[in-house]
């Protein structure tokens, strides 16, 4: 019958209209400014820098200014200048740190490649999206101080991933300590030998090899693929 | 499907005067190409389209490649026998050779009817400046119409026999061919807060002359060191 | 000062400069059931809650803009659901996506055709600065090179919630306007031209590449990399 | 095949013009026009209300994707592919990954192949649903079908977001696998969505498919012949609506598609209605594929352990990889000279090449029909202009 298709369609819209008053599946509107959206753990917006300690964010940045993310960033929105001096990191080891670390959020496309290539788990993706501003040049270029956020914040937004990262870092640190102890023992043995045979060079601390690459070299210990965040 | 050599041999039997060369692809994909001469290109394309065995009725992809001039250093090792009767000396002679550049148009052909492919056809221009014409295959496959226009627009290859050869992506008065390797883009860099590499070089042109003693002006407060 | 039965603006929405009456006095009056408002408040209140956007999408961000106008995010809750197809009926230009050099003159023309008061939101990285496509030959490095932008929403693309947040920011900005004086909106100031020059297509770039009356970037000197 | 039909501005133009003897009017539609799906522009020459000539104008969203692809690394191009056809980022990712994997001879683990199929079919659902909504918007059903389509789109986007971190720009595939492993919870959520999608399609079809106005508006409009469609490189649902059984999932048998039972819906008339119906039927088949893929999802690694993320330098050579995207054959042609970035990076955009026949479909139709014919081609400007 001519018109039956139209009536059928009207029945569908009527069902949706009535349903929107009592059926949660048909009432889909989120009440955004009042109710903040429940963001999934994997959600990413712009990068931030992880610092170990909330009280001294600049002193405990994980970033060692290796500039890998700067090179890999497809739209080139990261700018890093290395420090001239070294400062102790969270483990007390002297490290180069980023004297300038800037991210131009007016260019960043939130692709997460900087996070994937960082061998030090120093840069991670933030979830803050309410960043509309009235000025472009000052407000959208984030510098080191604005980017640094403590590890606890990271745990708050990506709990599963952060726990994995912490476990991995702890394992690395432990392995490095054991190696250092072994090296120290070897050094002691070598020193005993050197007492007889003068001027033997001290072996390089193995921890140095993990934290040393600056510039051209690849990442020292690429993360195994299976450990790359399995978050959903 | 026949191998590219079989297709070449069949084509040579059909078009005796044609200059055909197999362009080998050393990569794992092993999709080899067939370089055609300009004179027979359209006839060969028509043959490939209508041949009942091949029936390459669809030309899915047309694209250009820019091969700029390249200086190739060839090292030839030759052993010179020692006149004194000792072991032969190995002498390396390096010759520099200028490989002329060209623009290349690549066609990927598939058969919808038989479900096979790709057969890759290649056409090369004489050089990159004045002899930039190749025959158009749009009369054989309509699919080439917009894609050849795009190659004309971005690479500057002119297609003889194309029904409507105009710029397609850039505006009509545009003067350059942006996909060529030696294209220099207009200088509109003024605010580049995160430059490196080539962008830094371009941004530097806009930097003010450094003041003798005063610190360089910055738009954002420099982060406190510490 | 005129009394009118309008919904009281929430304290956060108070304009900054009200010489006659303080917020505390106003709150006290409201407690007694007296609503006070001014012509200025009425004007900005009405203005800010009926911002009709232009039905104008450029690229990826336009899909998120459409999503924001659909059932889940429902931009109608902010009085902005009436997407007008004609610029003559629109108040807000949401530049949602990459502005290419080929498109930039049309965007400026659309902006010129919109009646005052009009506002512009640059949605997404591309509209702000060219974004990930910034280093390309056909991409305008930010729409603010030619027209004044009120709100920048970074993101690639921003979530629909981020667009709503940007819209709320715009409403806040409108509520902060005064009818006269230095805080008056752009269109009520005598210096404002209203019409913005439309760039022309040049041989290699837009002419001019930016409008110096609207846009000037600070210089940020970056050092040579070690 | 009549060669005159294949030449633009051929026999059709003169025939129509002679029949009407009217004065011609040139109308520019776009680049800002509510019906052009973005910044597409058509210069239409009208004789009364009939179209005698139609020239598409491109380039308003030409953002030099291919040039950028030659300046950034192979990995760095992956997020840019999201922005090609921004309604179906996952299939763009996959097509690019397949091309690079061909170029480098990189194997992909089985689990990743299954996940890719799941995501590609979800993308197909998403794209076809939105397209149906936009097409109906062009027909004049303002709002309602698009609202319903976007309601379902949000559900699929929630899945994409919880897996990849972004609603639209997923950047999910890698060379030799996928970036993150889906959790069992994600797989369950997908199963629920797929289970409910059939009911939504029933509702959507009840709203649209039998509607007399839509039938009157779309049947017999924009007819495309099979011979011209093949010759003009038309692919995807547009080609199948003309009755040509061509689906790369069957003919190329890439990924793990040969393991799944599904049919390829074909049209008979090649008009706008057939193109709509083919897409609706394809969604039903996608649901079948999704059910099979979710049931058979194997364990194991999601990335090939030997796959390289940084410093990826394939050997010199070239490769053309293609898959069946929602809009047709999306392919990537890569030429490597052994360096960190490709020497040539070319995207074969399906909707751009499908537009080749736009003029042929529109000739003789009214200007209002041109709008829905364009709608039925299913273009996304990010891909048309790149």
C-alpha cells in the first residue's frame, strides 16, 4: 500500500521519541559541563612529562633530553635544548636534563608516537581537553614547567599502564643495582689485582650504558613489544 | 597470471618495433614494472585492456615519481699485475657519472574480470625541464582522467592526448610543481616555536639581528633553570 | 539601570566593570527577591545564549562539530543548535579543519558576509596554526592570519566536549563585553573595519600571505642545535 | 563499449542540449555548500533545471599529504593516514600497514590479523551508517536519520577510543601488528555492540528503506553502467551497485578474510537507491564477519616480535598495497630507496577516483538530483584532495 513505508518510518520515530523519556538506551545526551565525561583509560590528548616527585618536579623529571621524541614527532611540535650541566635524577645519578622542553599544542596531533619511542618512560599522554583559550602564542606553547606532572598524576589517569611502567622501571633499577654490585665486586677483585699491576682502568658502571645515549644512537634497551601498554 | 617477462614477450611479438624493458623491483613485493616507449604506449595499453587472457580492464592507480639528477660514483676495481712479478696490485678507479633526471608516470593495472594484477606500466619523460610529455592513457582508461591531471598539476608532466589537462588541486595561476623534489615552498615562516632541521633554517631568516649584549627577545618567559 | 525580569546571571558571569552596585549588594537584593540587571547585561546575556554557528565544515574537525550538534552532545543546550547554511544569518564561524591556501579567500569572504556581531572559533590544530600539516605548501598557517579569532580550541580533533567548552568560553567572553568603552566588542569599536581584505591567489602563495592589521607573530629565537 | 561515452563532454552533452534548446546557466555549487560534504565544488551548467555539464573542482582541502609522507618517517606517516578519510581511520591505517609490510616483507601475527578484520568491519559499519544518514540529509530528511546514525557512531567510537585512545584518529596499526592488545573486556563490549547492531539496522531500514518518498527520489537517479564503472576505476559499493562482483576481500583475499563466510551484495540498476541498498546489505554481512572474527579471535602476540618501531628502513624497492575500504579500494604505493622515509608516497584515494564518473551520472538529471548523486558517491574531502 502506498504510504505504508512512510507510516512505518513514523512509527520508528515515535518509538524513539517516547523511548527517550524512559529508555536509557534511547536517551543518549551527556550533560557535559555539569557532568564530566568518564574518559577511558587509554584516552590521550596532549603529552606531559613525568616527574618522580611532586614537590620538586623540575629536579626529578625522568626526561634526560635525549631528543628522540623531538626527532620522531611527525609534525615536529617538540623542542628540546639540553642542559650544559648535569643534575642528580631521582636515583641520585647525575644526568643531563632538558633546559628547555616546549610542546606546541597548536600543532600537536596527539598521535602518541613520542610516548612510544621514549626509552625512559618520561613522556606520557595527558587527558585534559578543556584548554580552549583566547590567545594563541602564549597559551598554546607549553614549556617544561607546565608540562611536568608527577607520577601520581600519571597513575591517576592511566592506572594500568602506569603500574606496568613502574614495575618495569623498578625491575630495571634492580637489575642495574645488581649489575653495579657485581661490577663493584669485580672492581674490588680487579683492584686487588691492580695492587700488583698498577694503572688498571676501572670498569665502567653498567648503569651508564643504559642511560647514556644522547643524540644519534638508538635507544639502549628497547622495550619488549609485549610490555607496550596493553590498556583498553 | 602471466609473469611480466611473458607479457613483454607477447607484446614484442604483437608490436615488433616497440621498445620494452622490464623494470625489476628488488624488494620483497616483487611487483615488477614494464617500461614502455611513447610511440606504442597507447596501442599497448589498449591491447592489454582488451586481450582476453589478461583483460586488464581497470587502471586503479596512476602516479608520478620525480627522479632528480643524481651523481653516481662508480668504483671499478682492477688488478694491475706487478711487473716485478710480485702479487698483483688492486687499483680502484672512481668515475663520476651524472645520471640524468626524469619524471616517471606509473600505472597500476588490475583485472576486475579475472581478479588478477597488478601489471605495472611505466612511462618516462626525456628530462625534467623541456621534454616532459608522455602519451595520455585516458582514452584507454577513464580512470586516468583525474589522476593524470593530478600528475600534471603536482609534477609537471604533460599528457599528450588528454582531453582536459588543467591544474586540479592547486589554483590555476600557480606557477610551480610542488611534488618535485627540488620544489622550494614560499617563505611564510614567522612563528615557529619548535623548529629543527629545515624548519629552523627557514625560521632563522625571520629572526631579528642579535643585539650585542642584551639577551635575545623571547615571546614566552624563558623557563627558570633549576 | 533598568529592572527587568530576566534570569539572574550566575555570579561567575558577572561583567567585570559595574561601578554602581557591588556583587554583594546584588546578592543581597536577590535574596529579597529583587532581580537587578542592566541593559548591558541583557544585551550580552541574550547575545551569548543565541550564538548561531555557520553550517560550515572544512575537514576532520567538522565531523566532531556535527557530532557535537547531534543527540549525544546536543549543542542545543547552549543555544547554538541552529546551524545556518547562509553566512547572512550566522553569528559564529567555527573554522573546523585545515584551511588551505586555496580555501582561505573563501573563508575570509564568508566572514565578511556575516553580519555583526560575529565571532570566530578556530577549532583544532589546523585552524589555529596549520597543525600537523603546517609545513606543507598549500596549508595556511592559521586562520588568524586573515580574520580575528576569539577562541582557540587545540586538539586534533578536539572532542565534542572540548568544542562545547570552547563555546562556553566564548559565551563568557561575550558576557564580559561592555557596550561602550575599551571593553566593547570589536564590532562596536570605531576602529574596526568590519570588512577584511580577501587575499588573492598569487603565482606561488597567497597575496598577501597574511593581513598585517590582524596578525603579527612574536619572534621567538631558537638556538642552533648542538 | 562506445568510445564516445568514455570521453568527457562526449555524446551525452550534445544530446541533452539539443533536446531542450534552452539558454544555459552556470551555477557554482560549493566550496561552501551544505550538500557538498565538505569543501567540494561543482561548476554545473544548467539548461532549465537539467544538468548539461558538470565540472568538479578539487583542491580546497589539498593539504599536501603526499609531500609530507615523503618528509616524515614510515612510522610518522601512520597518524597522517588517519586524516585521509577521517570517517574510517582504521582501514586507512590497515591499507598503509599492508603496503609497508609488502615493501619490507614483514609478517603479521594471527591475532593482529583478526583484530584488524574486526576493526575494519566496525569501520565499515560506522562509515556506511554515517553515509546513509548524510545521504538522507541530502534527500531532505533533515536531521532524524543522521541523528540515529550518529547515535550508533558514538557507540563504535567509544570502542575505538577505549582501544586506541582517540575517537577518530586512532593511529592504531603498526607494521607487523597492532599497537595495543585488546583486553577481554573490550572484546566483550564489541560482542555486545555487534549483537545489538542488527536490531539498529532493522530500525534504520524500517525508517528509510521502504519509504516511498526516498524510493521516488532515488530510484532511477544517477544510473551508472557497469562497463563505464570498471573503465573509470570505480571501486567499492559504487561498483557493486552496478552489478559487478568485485570485492577485494574476496579477490585479493588479504588478511584472514578467506576464513570467513560472507556474501558480496550486488545491485542491479546502478542508481542511487542501489548504492544505498548495497551499503545496507554490506553492513549485514559485516555483522556476520564480525561475529565469526570475534568467535575465532586467537591468542598470541599482537605484534611480530621482530618488527621494528624506530629506525625502520625497508630495502630499496617498491610496493602497492590495497584493501577494500568502506569507500572502495584504498591503496598505498610506496617507493623506497633504503632511507628512513619513502622516496615516493602515494595514496590511491577511492572517493577521488569514484568522482571521475560524477559528470556521467549527473548529465540529464535535475540539479537537486546532483546533490543526492554526489551524496551516494560517498566522498570525504580529506581523501579526495589529500
